[in-house]
């Protein structure tokens, strides 16, 4: 059977796909922009049929539809491994919880059963490639480990999801997928860098940039301070910089376009910008799409001290 034939065989509607969820199940949603939309809506429509369905995810852009149904707490709980502002507000208004973890160890929590394995996984992915793979987009994170333990893996295809190339665990093959849903292709959630940097941000950023040598490897987060650092680097004479980061943000795109990043001095993964997940504006998603310079990798690689310690001037 060809991949195209298998695709047609597994293609179904969101309403049909979520019928596999049972009361008492643990369900994992994708991560950040990989959070499903059509499947989330379809599962919410089944609220009256279900009790005690526990959903896990992280870095949301909006409140999940399952948490917006009447008396949601009787049917669903939401458990976050890593919170956005949306999730922090959910703690006080919905049946939501935060699971404190060391993010770099999250894949191992699934593999060695410190976390209850999810029976069902629902992930928003990029369209299938000619080899039968669905890219997780800019959200490799821990999703490979999640899928290893699941009984049912449902992918929701979004044409707007970038195909993010990686080293490993950045995609899933159709042979491992239980069902395929073609959603409404909503725009990906955006996480702008925030407002302009304050005077304090700028002064501290200058102190930081003054200490960065040519050939350094960068890790930046999101917010006024990292944005100020990125802006100053873009305006500086620094060169031959590289990237190894947990979160890929818009500032890296600006630096790459300014010619500051080439990865030529990196000890490992030379010439590649390595990240566990990315969130930003459409500019970022367009840049990551099918870009061989960027490497989507699981968080137990990006955040592993044994890996990071091999990189000089990090």
C-alpha cells in the first residue's frame, strides 16, 4: 500500500476520530502551536458523554474548547507541563493544574512511566511529505516520547504548519498514526516579543552584549530583555554566531537575516540552529519552514547539560 493510499484509508472527521476517547482517559495534546484545534472542538462536543478525562499540554494561545463547556470540571481537567499567560489565568477560573517538572527530563517521564502514559494523543502537524512523515512543526519538545506510549495517535493536518527539519524525533510516520483529520487550517498562534524594551532592559542588554565574543553560541528567551539583546547584537560587529536554545524566538530570525548567525564555530551540530520548540510571529514560522539551517530537536537533547557542555562560548 502506498503512503497516499494509507492516508486515504486513515482519513476521517474530527468528530469520528475523538470517539476513541473514553471516560477516565489521559489524553495528550500537542505542544504550543501543535495544540489541536478541530480535535479539541470535537472532544468538547462529547462533554456530556465523558467524565474524568485528563488532558495534558502546554504553552497555549487560547483556552481549550474542552474547558469552555458548561460544567467543564465534571468532564475534563487540563494539566500543563509549561504555562503561558493563558494557562496561568486558567488556574483560577477552570479545572486546570500545573505539573512542576524539570523540562529537560519530560521525555523520560513518559518513557519510564513517572507520568501516567496517555492512551490517546492528538497533535496538529504539517502535511505529510513524500516519505510518509508528518512534521511536528516547531514543537519537537517531548512529543516523540509521548507517541511511543500511546494506543491511539490522531494527527490534525494544518497546511499553515511549517515543515521543520530535525535531527531526530521531529516527526511521526503515517504507519504509527491511528487516524488523520484535515482541519480548517487556522493561522498558527502568535507570540510577539512584547512591548519595547525599557531603559533598564537596554542598559542591561548592553552589558551582556559587551561580554559576547565572536563565534559565541546564543540562547535567548522571549520578552523585553532578550529582545533588546538581540537588537544590539544585530547592530554590532559580532560575527560567526550560532544557536542552541530551548525556545526559538523572532530575535533569532532577525539575527540570521542580519548575517550574524552561521554556526561555523560551533563544536557540535555545526551550521545548524538547534531548538526544542519555537513560538513567535508568522515571520518565524515562515523562516523555519523547510529550512535545513534550523534543527528541531527533543528537549532532552537541547537542554541536556552533557550536550551543552560540549559547546564553547555558550
